C-alpha cells in the first residue's frame, strides 16, 4: 500500500519550488519537512484540507516560531505542540488577501465602463475590493491620481493599460470565514500569512487594512456554490457586476470546481455579470491553458477566456 506521507512530502517539495523566488526560510522549512518522517506524520494527522504548507507554517509563526529562523524551531514547536497550534490550523484558513494582485487585475476591471459593482469570491478581509484607492506602476505605463499607495507590477506584452481608475459604486465579498479587519486578531492573522522575508508586502498589507477600515466593504459569510446568486442580486442594483477570485478554486474539490465554473458561465451567458478568474493553470475547468505553461504563475481569464499570466502576489503580469 502506498504511504500517504509520500504524497505529502511531494506537496511540500512543490511548495518549496513555489517559494524559491520569495522566501528562503520557507524553502528550507518545506524541504526539511519533506524529509522528516516524524513531522510528516504530525501533519498527516490533520484533516486533508489543513495540511497545506502555508497554513501549517503560519499557525506555527502565529504562536511564536521565529521566521526567518531555523527549521529546528518549527520542528520543536510542532512535535511538542500541546494542541494550540493544531487548533489554530483547524480553525483558520490561508486567507492571504494580497492587495498587490490589484496591479494585475486593474487592466481587466478597467475594460468595463462604470459604475462597477465588485464582488469577490473568497474575499477574506475584502482588501482587494479597492482598486480605485491605489496608483499603479507597470514599468512602461503608470496610473496615478488616487491619492493612495502605488502598487508595482512588471508588465510585458500588449497590456491594455487603463487611462483612469475603475469607477466602483459597490464592493462586496463572499467567504466561508470572512475576516473583520477592524479586529486586531484578524488583522494579526493576515499579517502572519505574509511570508517571512516579505517586508514590503507586510507594509502594503498594513496600508490596505487602513483603507478598508475607513470604508468597510460588504462581506458575507457564505459558500460560492450556494450563496453567490443572492449577493449578486444585491450587487446588480449598483452597476455592472464583476465577480472575481484569486487562488480560491483550488480549495474546491473537482466536482465543486466544475459546478462553480458552470455557475459562472451561466451567469455570464445571461448577462448578469462578468467573471474574472486568477487561478493556478488547470484549476478552473474549461479555461484553456496556453502553451508554454507557466506552472509558477496564475492564469488570468475574463469570462472564461485566458488573457495573461500573473504572479500570485501581483509582482508581474505577462499579457498573452
């Protein structure tokens, strides 16, 4: 019989590759976990959706494990856990809410005349619902005048750079566990999810939290497969509805992904909304994956048609 820890080890090795550009600490931790039978056994005892490296590492850090720091600190904390870290893993989720992604999404949002009603699936604390509150620098083009911070993405290809910020009349989100960024504990968890060496991302997150606190979005606790239509009905009263999501579909099982894709295509076909997906290649059924595949990037698609490769945290944008 196959040892399930072998699959888990492979998962951590894949994560090490994903983190190689941004976090030497996480690369070292993930590679060490993949070769540590005791720690793999500890992680394997978690519910399958909770075994992901980002979540395990964040929970350990939330309870004091130093990062950047040696793997020995993580190992000691997990194997000596009195249940505190395990409970955090089981009760929380990887709701990264990386606002830097807006630098890759705004060229898409700007294609529709406002007013827009933005509805994010998997919204976490709703920080990505404010594309009009940031300026943008794509290297060969800039968009300024918002009075907010500047988000930077290295862009290549025939990007349809916007001439003005999106006109947003309504902003709302759906999440299984929405985070209230006015709550210090929720904000602290979001900060812990930022990778250890990413000081710039950490400062960007703090600024984004202040923007959201000043004008809180409409966040609803609910499931994308069952609760989206009701919230979409509210959004329709305010303008052209754009439903978007980043790094969310991967958390659905294959049947759930299929159902969600069919739901979105039906909503688009009936004119109720536009659909912007920003997910790992191959995760959304029916969205063709262009060659050559860029496995370490997200595939940005509009109404089910791919338009660009994007960095998961918004650092770069390669238009097709």
